[in-house]
C-alpha cells in the first residue's frame, strides 16, 4: 500500500513540474540570471585575497584603483540580475498556481451532486485558497530560492577548493552529517503540515456554517457552545503549528551547530597555516569569507526543504480532488436532444444512495405537456426521483428515457438544457437582478428579461428599487424577501424556456400572500411544459393532470385528486393529516 502511495505522489509532482516546464523560456532566463547572482557572490569572496594581500599588505596603488571599480560592477550586475530572476520566477510561480487553482475549480464544478453532499463547503474553499497558497510558496519561493542558492553553493565551493583544497576537504566532511536532520525533520514538517491544513479546512467549514446559520445559533442561545467548539479547533491548530515550528527550528539549529564545528576547526587550522607561513592572510580570509557565505545558502536549503514538504502535503490534498472520478460519465458518442416538448419514462428504475434503497422499481410514463404532482411523507424518495431526470444521480437499476432516448446516452449539456428547476430554497447569486434572471441565458436581451420578470410577477417589486434591474441582491439574495427571491427564480426558469420543468416544493416555505403571487407565476411557467411538481401542500396540486404517491420509494397510488381521495388510501391519509393541521391552526 505504501509503495502505491509513493508512486501516486511522484506522478502528482510530475504534473506540477510539467506546468513549470511550460514556462521554459522564462525558466531558462531566470536560471541564467541566478547563475550571474551566484557568480557575483563567489566573486566577492574571491576578491578578498587581492584586497588584503595586494592593497593592504603590498600597498599596490594600481590594484587600489581597479578593485573598487570591479566591486562596483559586480554589485550593479548582482542587483539587476536579482530583480530580473525574482520577476521571472514569480511570474512562473503565479502562472502555475493560477492554472492549478483553475484546474481544481474546474474539477470541483464537474463533479456530481453526491460529491457536494459528502464534502463540506468550507473544506472545498480551503483547498482552493489555503492549500493552493501553500503550493504557491513552494513553487515561487522555495524552488526559486533553492535554485539560486544551489548555484551560489557551487560557485563558493569552487572558490573554497581553489584557495585551499585540503582545508576545503575537511569543511565538506560535515556536509553528510548535516543531511541527517535535513531529511529527518523534513519528514516531520510534512506530517504536521498535513494535520495543520486539515484543521484549517475544518475551521473554514465551521466558520461557513456558523456565520450562515447565525440566526439559529442565536435563537437557541448556542453562542457559548459554538465559541467552545471554535476554541478547541484553534487549540489544535496552535499545537500543530508549534510542532511544525519546533521541527523547522530543530533542523536549522542542528545545521548551525555543525556549521559552528566546521568554522571553529577552519579558524584553528587555517590560522595555524598563516602563522607558520604556509598560507597568506589574504588566502585565509578569502577562504573564510567563502565558507561564511556558503553557510547562509546551505542553511536556507533547510528552510526551503520545510516549505517544500508543506507544499507537497498541500498538493496531495489538491490532487485528491483533481483525481476524483465522477460517477456521472458522458457517453462516448452522446446524442444531442433538441429543445421541444418531451415524453419522459421511468422503466424499472431503482436507486440506491448511501447503502439505502431510496427508489424501488419505478414504472412511470409522463406525456408531453402533462403536469405530474408528486406527494408523500418526508424521506419517501420524491426529490431523488426528479433528480434522476437531469442526471444529478444515475439509476442503480433500470433507466430514464426522454422520447425513447436513454438519458445516459444523451449529451449532459443538451439534457440539462431541456430542464428548468425551481427549488424550495431559492438559490440566487450576489449579482444584479438582471444577471440573476438571465443566469441560464447570458445573451438575453433587456426585453426578454423584462418580459420574464412580468410573467413571474416580479416586475413591480423590482421597479421599487432605486437601481431597478441593476440592483445587487446580496449573498444568496439576502436583500430580498422569500417570495421575491422565489419569483426571481421563476423568472430565471421562464427566460431559459426549457420544455421540462421540475418544481421541488417551490411554495412550501412561503406565507399566504407570497404564495399567491408565486402560484400565479408558476401557472405561467408551467404552460406547455412537461412538469414534475413535488408538493407539500396538497391544495397546490388539485388541478394537475395526475398525482403519484410515493411511500418508502415505491409508487403506491396514481390518479387525479378526487379519484385518490375516493380510494381512501395513502393520499387520503395525507389529506386528512393536513386538514386536521389547518383546523388546529
């Protein structure tokens, strides 16, 4: 199992590397500039010998004129190269992150409804924001710094061996020892980072839920309870971040100690050689400066490794989503369904969800233009039945047909173009009224938008806003009443002009006045459309073509309102229960 995990991890990293390689020209240019930066650093250490030996000891006036000019040129070249490589590598890093974020969002949006029912919204948001930002730090900061410092180490190593190869040999004896904490604590950082990112995702999800449901929190006086839950999460995050900080610092601390051992020996042995006359002060200080300059990029490599490990942990969480396979698969050669009135037939349809058989052997034929009422107790399978039509789910057994076409063989796009949905909870976006109405038809004209709003009985209340159709309605339409939101949803369905209509308890959450407006709007919407109308209030489906009664996933009764009442079966029981409730009310 572990081998398989490592192979997948390696394959995932190759995808990120491939994205980086797509910016090959910028990458090569940046690496060239990094080499220049590294070369100028090495040249600085190299020049210490002639500065000391030729200027201070030999008092050479010519070298006094030349060397400052060379130093000036080196630092000017270094400054220009540093800015250039930083810009190019930032561009490459940001481009990779943009593509990765787009790939992640693209994949999430293509996944089926079951995925969104399993995953928490806050966790998904955290993947796109927090996790991708951690990968950004790995690509644009760690990779850039690691490349630059590797070139610097190579250049300074050349200076060290050129000045004194014997002393250099010992200095590099401690390098393998420094790799031990580098590897050990790097693994620790990666493990803790995974826990940190998961905790951050839970916090994002928790915040989303408590902010969105703040009215319920306050209604039940649960502020203290929710605060304690949040404090527990932040306590766990604090603990994990402390562990990560300790692991990072331990790696640096051990490397610093080993560097100190090496420098102490270099001072003792190098000083001894200068005193005995086998080396010059210029050679020793040039060597010493190169070693000290070498220490900084070597130490930073440990920090870059920590950032790399955190980035790899974040990339795992990102690719867990990207590599998720959808259960709703497009047929190899899909059939395009044309926009016209349709027959819909359920043939021997059964549907299992989360180990429970929700629908059992459904046999149902709905003709063009027919309005089908669907009733039953909560949990009876009403929403599951209509969710099969746009392929939010696929059947476990049997098939759904539109005009004798198995919908699994139809193009998903063309299938969903046939369907308009109005749900109990109106879903709107933080945009203008105009854009919300035209959501399913972005190219709709102003005339079409106005006509749809009038048919949906929304035009009058829209005119009361100062900006009218250009009014922004807030998150989830928060600036509107329930009835106003529902009428905008009906206008959105009208403008799309889909031949199949699904109404999922579209009026059950409304007061009487709002329901009257919405009911009139729905009557306009249903004209000429094959309609599936899930109803909680039986009074709303008295005049529909047919009614089916779903009980535990099975169609127990089918017929018109009066016929079903006369049978005194399941429909009659529902009717009597509601009648008694209204009498009590």
